[in-house]
């Protein structure tokens, strides 16, 4: 009787194990895997990658990396697959552009208050910024100006380099009648409105 029970139990396990294994993508080994989610622009490193697995492997090899975002080529102006590596998850948005994940046992928590005191992503940098795609803080109440590139990172960097700037909004070129992207810098956040026009962020300094 006992032998028959054990045999039936092993048979049941054999049938269910493939189903359990099939629930997670093969490329998600050692990491969570969320299709249609972005954690924003990488605070740690950004580089061209061929697959989400490249992103996961690079994050696993860097002990500073806690999370990753793989951006599909059709959502990059140059048609490249891009990998964003993150020190933590400080922003999370639904977006078909991307696949994101958190490396197992390195989760810093979500959403958290954003980056705190400590080394920045670049040597000597004493600030970091959140990033919220599809959000505008309105017209810059401090100053605003045209930027030559197509990247919100230039606006973020301008705010980070200015000690009077607390937040920023990058207005995409297709939402500006003059045909150029605009960077809005803010001393304070007077409004916060969902809009596909923009990418916004709050700078934290230490």
C-alpha cells in the first residue's frame, strides 16, 4: 500500500513539474520578469543589448545592480535594443516598450522614496533623479529652453547640475509646435498631470 502511494505521488510530481517550470520564461532565471513594464532610464548603466537575457546577465554580474529594463528596438529612435541597469526600482510604469525585472534577493523595495545619500551613478555626482514617463509638471517655473537631442537624460542632467532646480520636465518634439524638444526646470512642483507629451523627474541631492 505504501509503495503504491509513493508511486502515485512521484507520478503526480512528474506531471506537474513541467507545468511549473513553463510558467516562467527561460530568460528570467535568477530574476523576476515583467513584460510591458519599464523602470525608466537606467541610473547605473545604459548599453545596447541583443536580448533580455543579456540585460539580466549584466545586472547579475554587477553587485550594484538590483533591477533591469530591456527596451525593444522599435521604441528606440536609432532602432537598437537597449538595456537599462538600475540601482533600485524608483519608478514603475506600464509601457509596451519594455521588459523589466528585479534580480532575486537584491530587491531594494518598491516604490521607496528614491535614491538617498550615497555614491551616485557617476563619480563625484551628488544627486539622482526619479523618472516618470507620461507625466508633466507643467511649464518650467524656473526656466525652460530647447535641447538639441532627443533624450530626456539631457534635461535631467541640466536639472542635476543646477542647485536651484528641484524637478524637470522633458517635452517631446511631437508635442511642441516649434518642432524641437523643450526642457522645463522647476524650483517646485506646481502641478502633476498625466500626459504622453512628457517625461518628468524629481532630483534628490545629498
